[in-house]
């Protein structure tokens, strides 16, 4: 089992990762009858793309002895209607100030673009990745 989810009422859930016991709360967004006081399920989907791509970049970095510590990501989710869905995810990947070679940049960008979440999202969801090399 991956996780357990308890519905707390008022459009809020508590999600617990079975192996670690760590929990997160989700809340429906304000524009969909919620309080917007925590990540919404669609926020988590967009955020998962970001965490997945930087994790895969981290694996590639470790395998090639490249330091990416301090990388930062900014995630923006776009919603559509009829049906309500994620239509686009924009992620700005701000890399730390290192003298990355052209080969390292290419390797890291390819790793990020090929993460499992990117491949798991519906092809209609536009994924815009903007790598910023300081």
C-alpha cells in the first residue's frame, strides 16, 4: 500500500504515506467550494511534476558528479473548465550558480524532461519547462 486517505469533512483530506508515516492535508480550492488552506489535489499533481523532475535530475547529477544543490522550482498550474481539469503546468527550474558545461546542461535538462510523472500526465496537459542557468 502506498498511502491511506481520510476524509475529514468540509472538502479536506489527510493523506498518510504508509512507509514513513508522514502526512499532508489537502483542501479544495476557493474557486471550487473549498477553503484553499492547503494543497488541492490538482496543486499536488502540478507539484509532483516539479518534484519528480528535480529528483530525476538529482539522480543524473549524482551519477555524473554534478552538484545541483540549491536548485529552486516555481510551479504554476493552469485550470480549464468543461470539464474542470489541468490544462497547463509551467515550471521554472532555477539552477544554482555553477559553471555547468553545455554537456551537463543537456544531460540535466533531458533527465528532467523524462521523469515518470511527465510521462504519466495526459498528453493534452501542456508542460512548459524553463531552465534558468545562472
